[in-house]
């Protein structure tokens, strides 16, 4: 992958703090978009290694090089675990990448996407077609420009799968990682309902990863973490599926394979075989899940990313 | 993990180029050792996130924070796949970390460690006890200060497991990743013999990872890649096990569990459950293994890391 | 000057190599323009410390914070040394900053600006008004889009002052720093004619600075270096005035003061007092000017910046 | 100066924040010393561009490449302005660089050096001989390990010149930049006495530079700022001479030349000619000295460097 067009890291760079004492530099060939929406600073840049990158408030949200890994990991383990996901709610995900994966399941009849920031959707529509593939135009899709928590509080709808595709817990978005919020989500799930969220990196942000796990465990009886390496994030990344009825770990690869065929889904990363392996974690991460020094996240004391 | 001792990346840093257009900065609290051996530049530094780090020619080799992930991943999948690994050869690994993992198996009767650089061993003995835990003093261990390839050419010994714990293929070390070298290794294996090597990162150095896979496939009938996230490397890292008789993918978790008990091994990362999941790869990496544009590495045209 | 809007260097950065082992990082708040002209990559970015910065091929050309220091230093020492600069040629300087300074002298009747890159002028007109203050519209100004050397070869005009406001000597622009080029310039000077150029940094690029000095000394009998600290360059910067008839070092501050009044010039950095002090150099730089290991720059072997 | 030994900024680096949004990276070839004294973190490193660098708490104090510029600029303008500097006090300066310059004046009979940190002196004696040239052993020198302010409070001695060679105003050292401290210094000066201090960078730390100027102006009737470019600092640096009787600006170059000869001083940077030019400042810095928004530094509200 190393490009031959430059012999050193120079010119425009994207610098991201991963921890207080660790950071990375990504060379930028071209700035495609740079602006500030009502809520956040947004850049779309082009890098030799990762193609287009979407940055929100200076943190990478996705790259065209590996968004399929992130979005397939976020969406398919829960959708394939569900016997018939007809109605799906996505909170966040204004780039349309999760939406595009959800719509691949032909059993899906309705997807509601709720994002606070209208402009993120507009910018994505214009500059990130390779991510969402015009999923916004699918007639099964409804879009609400609204705070995700508010939407969940006011809606009477119920969903089979809820996908939380949020920015890291910090400031306002921390309200979307608390026990109170997960209870709201649970109240909007059909029986057999499943919720899935990304959940930070297991070593570098272990406290936050474990807090999300423990907080979901307060509300749901089945909570299953799994991970994926997202090169453009510079970190291994965790996801969690939670439910009261469906255990994704006990869905066999043969059943997944059958659902793949029935639903006409094509993937580049996720597979029936991978599904089975996904929920086996190494010993150190299993130990981390038992940490007693990590609190449950609440509206009163929400966990936040430290950087 | 973020340390509260500093609010910004400052002072002494370790900067590592991951690709031509991607790099990372690691803050350094203390330089424990800095010098040049006969063969390479060596530093041992202390960082807030990763503890002590061993740098060779400016590239991180291990950190005390996560060397157990690297060394357990390198050593145990092959040793546990082998029914009775009595005689083990480690080429490279002068830090003693792989050695310490090998010696955990009480069936091991003899370990030969061959490293070109005597001083690396001396420096590790002095500064990296938490890595090797004085494994060098175990009476089962013999150490040869010698080029690994030369040793394999001249020795008459045969081994049950050969572990290649080498610096990345570049310059001299590229000779330890070629089809000719792997044939030499094969000639020094007992029946049931297994060889294992680390094999670069699957996206960022995909060409090199696939080349190692294809090169081993020229020599061995069973070749199994698997991966692990090593935080201090900044990259997901691949390993490959090769053999003509033993397929690690078909060793059940129950058999592994039995061997754990028989051999008295304690681990922090690797487990019988993980062993089974380890060899399931996502679709994109399976596709990459079929790339036809990647050549087999030969003495005449060895593959090398591009940075 | 440190801004309170951020607690660390993060997000978008501008990274500039100053030498092979020295570089700097400048935080960027906003990318105002990013594109590639026929000849070069151009960015206009906004930084907390330096305001808008114009980058060409990843190297800073000016900032709105301190362009007055650069442009006043480039223009006024020669224009004020000349008794009556009526006709001025600027080669390069497509940003209009030198032009604006020249036009402050009401004795100037005609300024010819020659820049290879039409788009640089267009971009500057649009985004850098605080630099050129619409100087392009002054009726005394003619603009030629043309290689500077070609223009000098073909023109029959003669000038009182020639100002070389060029990118660093590298590739094509190295042809504008050679003894052959300076001879062409000399042939286009009126009697009393003066040429001035910036000439790199005196320690970090000492070889290049001295080469320009020695090359001008081959062609002109009076060659006077002087310097200024340009914060946004990260380096102290040298300039050189050359002439066969006028020695800027012997123009008294009283004469400069008189010319200031006659010509109605207002400055923010340069002054009659400073003019006198400007040409006094420290001992180490005077020594450097005598270096015998630095060649004269010729078309056959032009000096180039090493980065 | 660019070294040919490396093609990119890699391996060990020294990163220094110059402002909140500006920093620089200096490649390090070798770490010569790394440790923590009772008071501060100290490193001596070797860089391709600047030779050995002394870092205190992660900020560069000097380099062997250009310490002569800093130390000659700090010492000689005041010592040469004084008709007969027999007794000199240096506060700070534990590296011995200022000491070495002072001792070049054969009229000097006694130098008292007061530094809080005994270990800095020991480390400098061992590793920085090219800076101090064993000046510590000169029989005219007395060393006191003591807080500089305390020393001034308790001593009954009087001095002809006091040289403040301090770390930047921050925390404890801010007490050595206040009006109360300067009054103490004044009380320890002989008639004709002079004090000199470095005083930060004129644009990037303009507020602090001006504060030091205004604070000295509260205590002394003659206050003269001047500057020098110190490549290894990455910034142009200011100094200030203050006195009630001697105006360095009115000492002619001929008188300086005479004193050079009488006192047997040899320099590499400073010269009689430079002395005259030194005190001429550009218009923008003269304007800055009149800023009314910058307070005098007092014990109650000391100014501090913002980073």
C-alpha cells in the first residue's frame, strides 16, 4: 500500500491523538471539504493509504479504504442473528455507510435513520457516494434530523434491530451511552429485538470499553463483545451486541449461511465462518470485562473518552 | 491507560513510519539505554502507554505492556498443535520473550536460540527481565551467536518446532524469508515438525504478508495464517504456522485444554477457545491470499518491507 | 500569541521539513483553498499563530501575520537606496505582496510583474486581499504570465530595480539563481540599477545562501546581504542587494528619511534607522561569506535546496 | 548543514511546543544523558543539525552548534559597555557557557555563579566541556548552590554586572522576573552597575518580552532590548540590558574595539560593529514596547510563559 508519490511525511497532515501520549500522523494529498456545521467541524480529506477520510472534530470517522470493515462489523452480526429484521433504527450514521449495509438484507422493510446534523448527511451525499451508494434514496428509508435520544423518547415505533453508530462518548454524545438511554432503547425493541453499538478500543480505551459493556449488562441479559481491526482508526475496535432473547454466539455458521442466501446479501469482510469466531475473545479481554473499578455509565455520571 | 502526567505529546518522542504516508508518535518518559551494537542501533525507552519499549534501528520490537500478546501468539499455537515438542529452535528472539513462552511447556527438553547479535542478548538480560524472566539461565537452553541461516546450514540437529522471531525482511534479514531458507528449515524438522513465523500486517504490508504466505506454501503443504492486535506496534499483526503433517486448524479446543493441563502452561492471552477461532479469517484477507501479483520470495529476488 | 482555543497540536497540521532532521508542525484551523495549478500544488490555510498561510508545493510562501516583514525587507532597502526608481520589474511574487510595497513609492511610474503561474495570481486576488490590497488594479502595473527567465531574455525594456521574489532554488526555479541569469538581469538594468533577491537562511541553508552571494558577486561589484526574522518561516531569512553603482550600506538614515517623506511611504517594519543597522552582520556570517567550498551557481551546475 | 545520514525524520525525536499551535521536531541520533535531578528532568541528546542539545523539562536550553551566539549575545554587550567589570554575578547558567564568556575579559577578577541545581553543573561538567571549556575550574570563580533570589537577599556583596541566565518564567523561576526581584538586583549593583537578561521571543512571546521590558523599566532608567537568531531555539530571541548609569546604545564601536584589545577577548559572533547595530529595532517591535495591555510583573502577579 505504501505510495511511491512521496518519500517523506510532509505537507498537509492529519494528526490524531490516540491517548495522551500516543498519536499518529496521516499524510493528506488533498482537502476535499473543510467546514463547520451547526454542531461540529467536518473535513473530508484524501490520504495515500486510506483514500477519502471523514473527520469530525478532528477525529477520523471512516475511510473509503476500510469503511466496509467497520460497517459490516457493526451491522451484520446483529442483523444475521435476528431471524427476521424488518424494521431497523440507526442512530447517528449520517454518512450512510451503516444504512447501505442494512439495506442489503432484503427482509428489511423499513429503516429509520436519526442524525442530529443535517449537514453531515448533505456533505456525505455529495462527497462520499462510495460509502453510502445512494442508500439515502432507497424508498425503505426515512430520515429524521433530530437528537437520537429525543427521538427514542418521543417515538411510539418499535424496532427489530437498533444500531448505534455514534461519535465517541464525550459531551452531548455521552448521553447516548448511559443506562438510562439503553433502557429507552430496550423499550423501543420488539421481542427478539437486538441493539448493537461500537465500543471503543480494548486496551487503549479499556475503561470506556468495559464501561459500555457493564452498562449494557445492567439492561440486557445477553451482552456479547467482539472486535475488528480498522486500519484507518489506528486501533483495534470493539463492538457489542445486546439482547434479552437472542444470543449471537449461539447462531451457527450454517444458519448464517442460509440467511445470507435467503436475504441476498453480499459482503467483503463478514462471513458465516467469521461469525462463529467473532465472539471468542482472548483471556486478557475476558479478564478486563470483570474489572470492578469501572462504573456503569449513568446520566448523572456518564463515562467519557479521556482525550 | 492515558497517563495524567502530561497534557500533550511533548519532549522526547519515538517516531515510527508505518508506511510512506502514515506514522506515529510515542511519548517517551525516560531513555533507559541508547547505543549501537556491532549490527544495529538499539534503544530501550519508557513510554506512558506501553512501558519499556525495545527499539532496533528505530522500529519497535516489543513493549513490556503487550509482549505477552506477541510472544504467546508466536509460540503457543504451534507448540500446542504439536503432540510432543521436545526440541525447539528459535532463530532471532534475542530478547528472550519467545524463549520464556517455550519453556513454559514442561515437555520441552531442549531449546536452541540462535541470534546474530550478542549484545542484544546482553542488553535484554540487563534491562528486560520482565520479558524473559531469566529464561536464558534455564538449563534446557543453549545459545548460539551466529547468523540464523548459517546455523541451519551447518547443524545436523533436528527440531520439533522452529520459531522464526526475526526483524522485518529488509537487507540481511530478507534472506530468512525466502523459499531457499524455508527448505533448509524443513530439512531440519522432525516428522510432525512445525515452523512458525510472524508475517507483517495484513492491510498495510499486504504484499509482504502474502509473499511470506506464498513462499511457505511452496515448501509446506499446510500453511495457516492467523492474527493478533499488538497495541504497541500500532498495527494488527499476522503470524503463519507451516507444516507437512500437522494442521493447527484441526486441533480441537478440548485437545488443547488437555495439553495445557499436562504441560503445566499458564497464559494471559492465548486459550484453547481462542485457538479454534484464531484460524478463521475475514473474507478480504482470504481474498488477499489468492493475489496473483505477489511473487514468491527467493534468494535472488527476496521480498523486502518498503519503508 | 498562543491561542486559547486548543490545548494541543491536533487535527489538521501543516508539516514542513526545514532540514533533513528538523521540521515543524503548524496547526490549521481551516483550509481556505486547496488545489493544483498547472505548475504547482497550492493551499491557503488558516493557522492560529500566523493567520492565512500560502503554501506552494507544501512550503510556506507567506502568512498574513508577518508578510509585511518579508515584503518590506525584500522591497524597501533597494527602492530607498535608489535615487529615483521609476521602472521596477518583479519576477515571481504572484501573491502581490511585493507589488503592493513597490507601489507605495509615488516615484514609481511602471511596475512589470512576471509570474509563470496565472492561477497563483487568480487565487491570490480572491483569497489574499490583505496581502496585495488590490495592487494588481493599479494602473501603473503590467502583468505577464511567462517564465521569468524567458521574459528577461526577450524584453528590450530596462529597469531601475529588479526584485526576485522566487520560490527556493529547486528544479526549474534553480535557473533563476545562476550566474547566467544574473548577467541577463544586469543587461536589463539602467545605470544606477539595483537587483534584490531573498537568499535562504544563513545557518540552516548556509551553503545555498553563500552560493547566491558568490554568484551575484561574479556579476556585480557591490553585493550586500542582510537579514530578517520571519516568524512564519520558522527561520531567520537573508536577502541580498546587488548593484554596480549604488551601495545601500552607504545611504545614510537621513537620506532615507528624506526619501520616505518625498515618496509618501508608510511602513510597519522597515525604517531609516533600521536601514543603517541592516547591513552589519555578525562575525560568523561574515566568515561564512568567505567559504571557499561553495561554488558559484551556473546553468550547468545550479545550486539547489537540499530538502 | 542537512545531514545525508537519513532521508526522513524518524526514530527518536525531540518535540518542542513553541506555542499552543506551533511545534517542532528535531531528530536525535543519540541520547547521551537522560535523568531527573532534584529539581528538573534533564537530557543531553545529539542531533544532526545542532550537535549536543541540553534539554531541561523538555525545553532546549542550548546546543553546541550555536551556544556561542546565545552566550556571546547575553554576556558581551553588557560587559563591553561597562568600563571595568571586575566583579560579575551570574544567576542560573549552570551549564557554564555564560561563565566562559565572562572569563574571557581579563579585567574580571571575580565571578559568582549561583544555580539552584547542583546536578546540572555536574552533568554539564561531564558532558558539555565544549560549552564551558572547564571554566568552572578558573580560580576567579565561586559557585553557590542556592536559589538565586535567596542569594541576592542574603548577600552583602556588590557587583559590576549581573547576568540572569534563567529558564523561562514559569512556576518558581517566575519569581526571578518581577519588579521586586529587579529591585533586589539593583541594590546589589555598584555604581555603573549593569544587569542583563534574556527576554523571550518578540512575536511569539511578545506579551512576555514586553512585560520583562516594562518591569525592568520600573526599576532602571536605561533599558535597551536587542535580539539574535538562535537556530536551535527555533525562534528569534531577545535580550535586555538595564542600568541607571550606562547606556550601551551610546558606546561607540571604536570604544568597544579598544576594550576588545585591552581585555584580550576573542569572539565568534559579537563584534564592535555589531554592538552599534544591535540596539536598532524594527518599527513593529518599537511599537510593541509601548503596548499598554501588558502589565508589570510582580511577586503577587508574576508573568509566566503560556505553554
